[in-house]
C-alpha cells in the first residue's frame, strides 16, 4: 500500500483513509463528503492560483453555458491543478509524474 493509505489485513477498501485531508474512501460516495472534498479543492486551488479559483466560482455560478474558446482555455488552465489534487488525494504523484514524463517524451513528434 502506498504511503498515506491505511489498510490493515482483512479490511475492505470501504474504510481506506486517503492521504489528503484524512478523507475516508467511503466519503467519496456521500454528498457531505463530496462537498468537503470540493471545499478542499477550492482551498488547494486558491493557494496555487487565487485568480483561477475565483474564475472557477464565477464559472460555476454561471451554470450551463455554450462552450467557447475562453471556456476551453479556462478548463485547460484548470486541468493541471485538478490533476495534481487528485494525484495527491489518491497518493499517485509518482505514477502521474511517470505518465507525464512519458507523454512529454513524445513532444518532439
């Protein structure tokens, strides 16, 4: 098991504690848990890029909008932060870094 995950012999994944913010795996299946996770992501994003976090709040408040170039650019700026957050949550940083390195090795093509 990777660092940050606690599982004892005979335990199910249902009680697995995730690395980030001491989340339990089962919380990902509840409204309260997802709300708390979303709040943690917004705090995480604000620490990295406060303006982008504010734009995310505006984007969410606007509701369903037709896709345009600005929206696509916004989502592309947001994606790396979300990837890092999820990788950290599930203790997958080394695996994600390896996949990113493999992908970048094809940049010359």
